[in-house]
């Protein structure tokens, strides 16, 4: 019966809802909207019953805290309360310190707002809301008490009471009405594991097609001809489009799984005990995805002997996909792990049979892939994880944080001085919006890009507030009708909050609509005050866009160039680090992947003709360069007791000091070291280790020569958009520049 009713409804719906995915998404959005409206009704009723000073603050809290995921909602609620307490404390302290000096008060207030915007830029997920709440709670608490400073403590307690009412109500409703299924995250991670294996299989299967030496030779000749036709500058051979599409899709999926793990841990004790291992598993899988880039193809130019390696790995990956098709494969991962270890033994045997440097390169790379896949499997399926914590530290992007802090400080000071100089009666609302909006925008990837969307959503809330005050509120004679009227006007903002294109604007519409809605107990109407409030919000929207897009705009090209330089310096420091310093590869790689994801995001904001694909592939190749450095460091300390070979390897690692200033000089040093080591007579016990070192040196030199524009501090991206060579490909040679004359 329910299915037939659902089918009937769907037949009556437009074609937009004909597909199952769209239908399920619509039902999920409708259920979320209904829960939000129920929370608003209960929170607003309790605020009126408790006779709070600003009852609509409870409804605003519901709109900010609500989230379809229970774990996300719990985390968001806790950090919102923490931020409110800290903001109220700072507000009372600043008012007490500068009660007789308004100018100094606004200056101190702007400093704290700037610091809050900086911290909000640094923090991840809903921890950032603590910093956001610190910023605009100061204004919310202090604005009503500006004329009567002695009431500041009562204002702080009223604000905290309203926030607590909204938080508790939202938590109660969502925890009762939302399904608790943390196993969905484990299932999603298992699917991501399989998708990563499938992505690797598509690469190895393509490279294993040349079964005979003649086919491999023809394939190599075709690649060489393509490289020679590009001119003097070597270039990467692009991967097939399906591999690029698969990589982009998988990276986006991995980025979404990170918050899902955090939220599930906040909602389930078992997930909380495994959260560290699951984070490491996700980091390893992401590292596996970015391992495959075009330089793998170019390294097989010498001969086709590496095809046997790809055939072995492709067969193993196909077997893993078969083993993981069973629903409960995560409960018994031993067959998958045994399959991986069997292939590792086969690669070891193949290594002793074929001493070619090209084959050694393929063997080392594929061995790393299989080892990392096995470790990711262990992290995903272990039931009693150890308490050892991996230092997976977040990347702090200081330039963007300082810029957001400067924006928040400047706009808060500007709004405060406008309020003070013009004696604006609605100055508190002006400050409230600009501080709240700038704090919220600091949590977005690009505050400059999203500021017009936030301003547009708020501007649309102005006519909605006008219609609500003129058509809706005068007809109300009881609380149920008030609740339904508010929900009717909030419906567009709540419904579109999780639409990628309209989320920021919808969030601004919903939140600031409730702020403009003057609903008290009893409701009083003052047309002059309401009109002044609406005009103030319009001016505030213009002021927000003016500061974020005109006065302190973002330079996404410069931000991307800084991230490229930071990645290069990290590779450089890895090579030059003392031999006794232990390198946690997973932590190092995860830290660099954060930089690369931010770099790719900056490229998506650029309108310049930049070699986006080239820089992305070069960044992934830089991670492979770091992996080669780790191998060289390990061989220098464990398998090469020969003093002459050890010294040559140390000199090769020392040549990385020129990586950022003269990358081709580093490549020449690596190649020279490989030639000298190959000329040293063989020893029975160290011949294989020596060949591995030579292979690593040749690979590292090849990567650097392929993308000199990426590593060079005067590369194309480091130049301004109007300079000659600013749009050159990343593979082009970088001309020498004078410090003074360019």
C-alpha cells in the first residue's frame, strides 16, 4: 500500500522527480525541513514562556545549529555554546575596560573580531563555529547595553539563555527523529576502498596490454614521438580522460568522507574509539589516488619489460575486487590481505630476475601502492585499534587567515565608527550583520567569492521581512499561527541550504530574516523603526561586498603560487632533514595533500589561462618525489654500508637545496650521482640496493626535469597575470631572472 501511494504521487509529480535519486533527495530535504520547523516552534515557544529578552535568537540558533547528520548537529551545538560563553565573557570585559571611551571600545572590539575571523579560518568543521560565535556574540551582547553599560551582564545572560534554549531543543528533536546509523560511514569507506582499487586497476590494466616486446617497443616509440613533437621542453603525456574523471570524482568523495568520520565519532562510542585509524585509512586512500599521474607513463619509455609488473598488479587488483564484493568482507579481511602479500612476494622474485632500472622503478612504485593498500585495509577493518596517534595535523593557511582577520577587523571598525559618528539609531544592527557575516564567511574556501551570495540572500530577506510584517503578523491572534507564518517565509532558505549553488545565499536569507523579524511578547509595530532596520541591512550588504571584493579582495593566483612554493619547500626540507630524524610518511603526505586540495580550489576560482591540469599533475608528482626521497634516505641509513656510495647519496640529497632556486641544477646533481654510483664495482650483498638507489635517483631527476616551472620560484604561476610567460605551461623551461631587473 505505501509503495503504491508513493508511485501514484510520483506519477503526479513533474519529470524532475521521476528519477529515484532525485526523489530520495527531495524526501530527505522535506524531512529535514520539517524537523527544523518543529525545532523552531518548540524553541520559540520556550523563549516566550521563559520571557527571554530576544526570543527570536532561539529560532536563529536553530537555523545555525541544525544539520541532517546527528553527529554534525551535536558537534555544532557544543561548539556554539562554547563560542557563546567565550564571546559573552569578552564582551563584558571589553565593555568594563572602555566604558567611557567609545572609540577605544570599537577599536578593541574590532581587534577581537579580527582574531575570531582568523581562528575561524584555521579551525576545521564545526569547531570553526566557536570562533564565529565569539565574533558576533560580542556585538549581540554589547549592542543592547551600549546606552546602559551597567546592563551588560544581564544582556550576556539573556543571550546565553536564548542560545542554550535553541541548542537543547534542536538536539532533542533531531536525536529523536534522526536515524543513528554510524555503520553507513564504514560502508562508505569500504566503497571508497573498492573505488580506489578500481581506479588503480584502470591504470595498470591499460599499461599491461602490451604483452610482447614488439608491442611495448611500438608503444614506447609512439610516446617518444609525441614527446619530441612538443618542442624542446619535455611535457607530461596526459592520462586518458576517464582516469582524470575518476580521479576528480574520487578526490571529491574523499573530501566528503572526512567530515562524515568526525560526525559519526561524535554520535557513536565505537566510532569514537576507531576515529584515528579511520582518519589514517582515508589519508592512505587519498594518497593512493594521487599516486597515479602521467609521469608513470613517461618512465616506461626505455623498454616494455615493466608490462609484466603491471600485469601482475592488475590481476591482483581484479582478485581484490572479487573478494570485496561480499557484503561482510570488512569483518574478515584476511583473504584480501593474503592476496596482497602474495603479490608482494611475486614482485620480490621478479626484482631479482630483471635488474633493469625501468623495471626497478615500476617495481618500487607498485610495491609502495600495494603496501599502502594493505595498511589502509588494516586501518579500516581493525576492531581494537591501538592508542598510538598519528600526527595528522591540519594545514594552517596563514595568508588567507590574516586577510580574513584584516577584513573582519576593518569592517567592524568601519561599522562602529559609522554608528558613533552618525549617531545611527540602528547602528547595533549594522554592526551585528557585518560582524556575523564576516565571521561566517571566514569559514568558507573563498570569502571574497561567497560574500556577494551572502549579501544577495540577506537582501532578499528584506522584502520577505516587509511582507511578513505587513501581511502576516497583523493577522496573528495566537502562537500556532505565528509559528506557521514564520515557517512559511523561512521555507525557501531552509529548503535550499544544502543546494551547492544556493547554500550560502539561502543560509544568509534564513538567518538574517529571523534577525530582522521584530517578534516580541507582545508584538508592537513601529513603521519608522522597521524601515530604518531594512535600510540598515541594505547598507550593510553593500558594505560587506565593498570590503570583501573591492577594498580587500582576494588574489587567488598569488594564493595558489604560495601553496606551490610551500609544497616545494616541504619536499626540500624532507631531503635536507638529518638522517636521524624519523619521517612519518602518512602524516607528511596527508599534510601535502591538504595543500594540493587548496591549490586546486584556488585554480577553480581563477579566470586566467593557467595550466591547471599541468600544475595538478605536477603537484601529485611532487608527492612521488617525496616518496623517492624517503626511499633514498632509508637506503642511505640501512642498505649502503659502502662509504663512497653513501657519500654520493648524501651529496645527491644535498643537491635539493637548489630545488626552489634552480631545479635543473638539482636534477643534474641527481643524475651525476646516479652515474657515479653505477660506475662503482658491484658487491654481492649490495648490488640490488645499489640498483634501487640508481633507479630512485633517475626517477627523481626525471620528475624535476619534466616540470621545472612548478619547482622554480620564478615559475609561470609566480608571475603576475600581465607579465610575459605568466601563462606558460608548467613543463616549460624557466628563464633566468635578475633580482633587480627581472
